[in-house]
């Protein structure tokens, strides 16, 4: 009896999660063997060999879903070999961003309520810094108008990037300063009168009917 030589059993590196799948390397690739690959869910493709390494890519998985790759080897005179490796796709995350309240020019900075269900840090960005800015994660008024703020989270090795959430709110003008006057004093050809609530923070202009 002539028995087949020892099979080549595929070995693998550590899987790396991706959006909708994962990647993993075959670490003992040998071009003298015929290789085939299958996966329990989604689909798998093999990249070009680089020495004894081939990168396998799994796609088509849902959030946080797992799948097992089976790699088979065959060669004339050798027993068939088989090896498996399992990996998991990245998990989706969702941002919660509470609608900010309308503001009035002169208001103190408004605290903002936001988070991701991944517990990863969320970034706030003003979409028009001429209207409002973000100061210490609070909404800071620059001028009146519509303030637009976007909350985003870019993901990490476990979580996919979150869908960004944008909130808008109105910044209204503060209550007008209505000029008040003292009693007019008649003069030859006219009169004088005092503005009694002058404030240098305002620009003043004056006109007369005649």
C-alpha cells in the first residue's frame, strides 16, 4: 500500500472586522497545492498570494454577524487538508442627539445632550461657524440666524462609523433697546432733548421730521 503524504492543513492569522464582514490571512499558503475556499454566510474571495500569505475577504454579513471560512487543500500524492476560521463583522452604532432649544442672542452657552450606543466618543461640529460654534461641547452664539450642529462618530476596530445626526435651531435677536427721552426744552428756532438710556454698545442714528 502506498499511502498519501501528510495533508497540508491551512493555518490562519487573526481575523480583522470590517463593515459587513472580515478579513483574515492564510499563513501557510503553498502554490504546489490547489486551494479552495467557502464560507458559511456571505461570500469569500481570495487575494493574490504574497509568499506564504493569502488574504481572504468575507463580505455580505449583517451587523455583528459571524461566519466560518473553510479552506481546503489538495495535491497529487497527498491527503486532502482542511482548516476553518471564524470571524465577525463590525457592529453598527447609533447616535442619539437631543434637539437643542432655540436661543436668544446674549444667552449663555447651551449644554447639548448626545451619545452613541457604542459608548464611543461623539464629535460635535458647527456647520456654520459664523452663526454658532462649539465651545467645551456646548452651543456658543456668534450671531442671530439658524445654528446647525452635526454629531458624528467615526467607528473603531469593532464598530462601524455611525450615521451622523444634524440638529438645527434658531438664534433670535435680543430684545431691542427702545430709546427714551427727557422733557424737551424750547430754544430759539428749535429745542433740545436728552436721550436718557444711551448705551455705547449700540449704534445710534437720529433723524427729525422738520
